[in-house]
């Protein structure tokens, strides 16, 4: 058995090494060099043209065109003056908000939600860097957070990945057993996010969205006024639907945070209904919010393998 299997790397915690490996998968998400609708960013080739880095086309010279852009080859071949037209290329700020609060330290199968959040964040960070964008992020844990503003710097990327690893491993070591600090609400954290998000940014929110309320939604609405948002909801099958109840038997589960144990009996149909309705209400709330702020909404499960996860991210218009 390898050492990373012994310490739960990639299952219940994320090491820096495992986050660095996400660069391979990021190559599959790397943006093609075809024209993209966005006007802001990195190698985002805009539909409005000027003197940029990428050649778009040649057209007949018109009065007022910059003579420095003359296409002498086409002019010589056709006998008609032509000028070159370029597509603008700008750097786009990418901000990745990652939820590593204690509630994310959970799974009944597959990877823990916190591990998925760290790995997908790493994937998006590498993708942004490969696309030529400026990547930064916010990581939120129990009672603390860290901010790294977008930069086109590999050292900043490595710094952000190291923080993701540190937060993930701290969550693994402490779990829910350590004395709980005051947890910052989503509304408070997204208010911080709004303050550091510059106009034209792409913002990714990775969370299970526990604690989503009207105040938090208000902050995301404000962010969406000057930035594009993608919501990535991470959940475990146990949260979506409880296992079917065997006939004539009780359905009891043992839950643990590593120190304490809790036995729960879901044989009571009213309790089952309330439990499942709570998650369905959250999904409905997220769907309405994504429509309101015109955000992409991607659902990732702890049971998704690497190919399923990449497929969902690609279909989510990353």
C-alpha cells in the first residue's frame, strides 16, 4: 500500500502533490484558440477588433486605417490595397472561492467534499494559468479565510495551491473534533469576495452551499453586476437521497467525526421526508439563484470519477 493511501491523500485530504497533478487534467480543459464571445481577457479573443496580438483577417483598405497595418502581400497579389485586422487579447482576472468549512469534511462514499473542492479549485487554477489568465482565490475555513488576488505568476499559483493543501489537511487533522471557532457566514465571506472582485472577472464558487440565505444571495447578486459567476455545487449521494428502507427492518446509520459517534434511525418516514426535502429545497434555491444572476450551475458528486467530473465541467461551459 502506497503512503498516499495510508494517509488518505485524495480521499479525505489533499496534499500539495495531489493538487499539482491536476495540471494534467487542466490541459483537457484548456481553451481552444478559436474566437470566444467574451471581451475581457487572457487569451479571450474578443469580437471587437483592434491592434492586438492575433491576426483575424485582411480587408480592403479604407480611409483612416492605420498604414502600419497594411497587408502588403495581399495588396501585391490583388492589386488592391488591403489592411490587416487583429483580434484583441486581454488578461482576464479569475477568482476561485473555495469552501473548506467543517461541513465540507464529509462523504459516505468516494472522495470527501473538501477534497473535491480542493482538487477542482486546483484544476481551475491550472486551467486559468494555461489559458494566460490571472488566477487568484479565496479559501474559507472555520473561523478564518485567506485571499490571494489574481496574478499571472506561477509562484502565486503555487502559493494558492499550498494554502489549499494546508486548509484541507488542517480539516483532516481537526475534523469536527477541535473546538469550533466562530464560522463566518456565506454572506460575510461573499461580501469580502465582492470587495476584491474587479470588473470583468470570472468567479467560481465551490461549495455545498450550506447556510445559503437571502443575505448571501444579495452579495452574489452584487458580485454578478460586474463579474461572470459559475456555481459548482458539491454533494454526497447520502445528502440527496437516503437508501431505500428494507421491508420489516429499521434503517440505522452510524456517523462519526473521528472522535464522537452518532446513531441515526431513518425508519421514521416523516424524518426521511424532512431530510430529503431540505436538500431538494436547496437545489431549487440554487437553480433560482443561478437564473437570477445568469450563472452556470454545475453539480458534482463525491462518487463522480475523474472522467465524469471533467465531463461535467466541460459541459458547464468552463
